[in-house]
């Protein structure tokens, strides 16, 4: 999964809201097979917008998101609330 425009042309995408605008993430159309179980790993969760968009994208492609893992979590921004109750872990938690 990458920011829009960084992958070869055959992609599917998902847009999400930022504090002051919107952004998009994409995957190659064949990156996820129907029924495949996916753990989303990212460096940071703050508001949860990117993680939720990634999960929506995986599910749009036919996969099942089984959880999330982050290097750092910024507490106080309610990002985990957007993960639909799926399991998540982080190595470091910091106040926002």
C-alpha cells in the first residue's frame, strides 16, 4: 500500500480525510487475493485515517484485515477508535 501515484498503473485506491484536506492510498489490483488474511503494519497511528483507509482498501480487494501493528501510537487523537474493534499493537505510546 502506497500513497496515490507511486505504483504502476493497475491499482485500486481509497481516499480519506486529513485534518486540512484529503489523501489517497493505493494497492496493485492483484496485491490481495479474495479471502486472504492481512495484518496492516504502519509506522504511526494518530487520527487513524490512513489505517482505516488501508483496511477499507484491503476489504475492497477481497481480503480480510485481521489486525494492525504500529511502531508508535499517539494517544489522545482517538485513532484506535477507527479500527473497527480489530486487534492492534504498538511498540511505543506517546501523548499527542
